[in-house]
C-alpha cells in the first residue's frame, strides 16, 4: 500500500477535491445542499472552513496521489464556524434553522478536554474499497495514542460507522434535527502503546 503523506498548503486543492467527490452522496451534506449545482459550488468552501486549518498545522493527510484524504484538527484548533454558518445561510436558507440545531448538537457532544478532531475524511468514489480510509485512520490514531489523547468525529454516513468502530470509536448518541438525517458523534479513547 501507499504511504500516508502530509499535505502541504499548496496541495490543499487536490485534497479538497477528493473530499468533495467523496461527500457527493453523503446523507447529511446532501440534505443540507440538495441541488447538485449548489453542492458543487459551496462544498469546496465548506471543506476549507470545516477542516482547512489542518493544512496550516501539518495534519492534513493523503494517500495515493490524493485518492484518499483526511483533515485532522489538533487539540485547540477549531473549524471556522463563522464561515460555515455564512455559507449555510447563503446557500441553504430553507435549512438554516435545522442545520444550526445540528451544529448546536455537534457542539454538545464535542469533547471539552484536549483531543484530536476529524471533521472530514473521504476516498475518491473510484478508489473506495481498497482500505485507504482505514490506512488514513490508523496513521492518525497512532499519533493520538502516542500523545495519549482521545479522537473525536461525527459520522454523517451510517455506512462508515463499522469502520470507525473497528478502530476503537464508540457512539456517544445521535444528532438529528427536523427532517435531517442522523449523524453519530463518536469518541475513541487513547490506546496503551
């Protein structure tokens, strides 16, 4: 298998494109932005706002010429929630109230102690089923275990929950508002080395 690599800021467009492709059928994102044109127009900016700070902290990872990408935020680094809110207000005004309720619930489950946060990870649909998602997870979780810090994510697609569970994540509850799909907040405690 390919080796997990750290993306530079200059490589950000390639990883953003991979995540945009990977989320094209994601239940929560497509509920928020159902028209294809809106999704394709807004999603790259949403990816940068939600996980783009990973590029500044050398915590954006990829495999196989960006066939798979993961944007991890280290302890103390937060998504750009203001930009995310603005994008939702502009692109999906009919969903704003429910989307903000989802975001409030996400905040409720988000750990208050230092942790690593995985806001976005994805594999190019043409490359799925090759173990790239698992490989990206393993590399980042090794770093979490070395630092003895927990890892947190919200699974917006029920198909991914078994993958996260195999890597030690446990569901904390359910996030859902109005007509939105269910999102599952998940936490993984650090494993002994």
